[in-house]
C-alpha cells in the first residue's frame, strides 16, 4: 500500500472496518465513475482519527494489479453497513451531483 495518509473522523472504529468487504459506486470526477468491490485497510492515530483505504483487486486495465482508493471525509461519511443477508459488509455509494 502506498504511503498517502489522509486522516478522517468516523462513527466506525478501526475494528469495525479493517479487513471488511465493501462495494463502492461513486463519481471521482465529472467524467469518471468508480465501481467495484474491495476491502478496507485502516490505520488509527493517537487522536482516534482513521486513515481509510479501499483495496480493489483486479483493476479493469490490469487484472493482477491492486488499486488503492484513499477515502476523504465526505466519502468516509457516506459509508453504510449492508443488510445481514448481503454479500458484502459495507457499501459506499454517492449520488452524482446534479449540475
């Protein structure tokens, strides 16, 4: 995992998230959408802030490559737990902004 660290505050703890599966679906820019399934990798600092990264295996351009997505505060706020019968533990969906 690369060494970019962005600290965020979250209602979820490191224990709640680290290693758990997540389905993501959000716009990263006006013309680019990120969708996929990955796992959370979480670090915690002494202020109890989290650095949350989603590792997605099998990037479409390179199936053997692992892609890292570092969550900012707005993405961390958009995380939700999936219902118990779901395939994944969490989902992260952000509605596209209406222009």
